[in-house]
C-alpha cells in the first residue's frame, strides 16, 4: 500500500466486514485496539460505517499508567477517534484500569471484564496490533518479564519509555479469532521481515500467524519492494 492513510482505510474495511460476520454468527463483536497514530484514522473511518454498533465492544490491547485524559493514554485517543464518529455507546469501550492505584489488582479486574464479554476463557474476535522499531507489539517489549507470562491474560510491564503499562499477554492475543497488523513508517522494514518469518527473538515474532493479516505501507515494506 502506498501510505499510512491507505493502510488505515483498508483496515477499517476489514474490521467492518469481520464485525458484521461476527454479530451475525455470535451476536456480538469484541475487538482489542492498540495505540498509535495510524489506528486513529482507522477508527474514524470505521465509525462512519454502517455496523450493528449496539453489539460492538472495544477493549484495549495495552495502556500506559497515566492520569485520565492524559495524551499519553491510548484511551484518550480512542475516545476521540471513535466516539465522535460512531454511534457506539461509551460503556462499550472497556478501559484498562491503569489509574486505580493498584496496577496488579487492575490487571486482575480487567481479566474478569474480558471473561464477562468474551467467554471463559475469553476469546476476542479481533486484536489489532502495531509493530515497534525494536520488535515490540502491544506492550510486550524486549527483555521485559512480561514476555514470560503464560498463565494470565493481562499483566503489568516494567518501565518502558518512561511509563509502566498494562498489556494483553501472548495467551490472550494468540487465542483471538483474528489478528490485524498495521505496520507503517520508515524504519519498520527490518522488523517487518522478522515478523513475517516468525522470528521469536523479537516479541512480535511470538504472535500466532494462523489467523493474521498484515497491512504495511510502502515505507515499511521497502525491503520487500527492492527485492
């Protein structure tokens, strides 16, 4: 794809199709959304589409420990990008409780929330992921102990880029029915190649590829274009 805008628009089209299918077959659509600038456009475009919004639920892939409304919070941009465009009830956006004062307890409570809307064990219909230049995805970052967690669906990281984070773990992500990668921007090309080869030496490489779609712009796919 030529640029990040085209990636975002195609992502919105794919999500809309999956949402309609999921509601038709299971009665609801539960998607998990990551942060980043490209997803903001994706969500704005999705909000314009004719969907069974009363049966759509949005959860978070990860979140920074920051006050409510802070620009570092993914939730701040999620609200602005989706609620202003979609007829989605605000209580259908289920925020990670990172401002509760106890991150570990908040992670446990979020696990319970996921079970309430997505079954036991919870299975998400779609997980949207990005790819960092260091190979991280969600808040599964290199050398963090969170990478070793295999018995919880939500966990807490150490400090990364100045903040601790709450994140979905590999078991939760890999159980999902669909995974949608958005990879945009110069500098992502080396990690994109490693992602596609399932290189488990980077965090993103440990995400299951069986039901994954990767959308990348020209800058991120530069190495592939030149070959």
